[in-house]
C-alpha cells in the first residue's frame, strides 16, 4: 500500500522511503507505519475541511484535536525507552508542531478564514507533516542502531 498519494506528496515535499519498522511494535511499543499513516490521513481530513467538507458539529472538529497514539507513546513508553536518542527529541518537537499547526488551521476554518486556513495547511502544516514522517524514519534507524550496539 502506498503511504501517500502523488498529489499529497507534492504538497509535503520529498520524503524518505517507506518506513520499514526496525523491530516488532511490541518491542518499540507502537507501530510506526500505523502512526505515519494516521498523520497522513489526518492531514487529508484537514484538507477536506478546508475545501468545505465540514463535519456535522463542532464536536466532530474537536475530535481531531484529541491526543493521538503517537503523543501517548512520546509521553510514556517511548520516552522511558528511547528518550535519550536525539531522534526521539526531534520527533517529539516535530509532532507537537504538527498538531499545533493543525489546531491553527481548524481555528481559522471555524472563524471562516478559508484562504488563510488553506495557506497555513499548504505551508506550515505540510512542512510539519513532512518533518514528522522524516523524524519517524530517523528514530526507527536510531532504534535499529541501538539494538545492534552501533553508535
């Protein structure tokens, strides 16, 4: 299965090859491929909202702002197991930035600022998604090196 469409790929820029998770999700505590896909889908859902396919209620919009599996992992098991890795810190920052920009886009939509929302989505949010996907790949490689005792 292709992670992103060609058009979405053009919006977010060059990405690393598909994530081949270094270890089983049970070892890492999360499935990196699944969380990468969920953030790409989240980005697509925000795009749908910007283009007028709004949810029925504000509560449906708020659902997108709720914490995700990656956030829970970054705050819990991931931090305790891999928090010392430089790539972990970069992923943590990139992920927080992604959700911050997504919230900003949703607030602009809610306020009726469609053009500003689309601009923010195509620039800052797309770049933040790209950083999340790249840092997920970097962390995966760091975990692989750690497991093999490579520095």
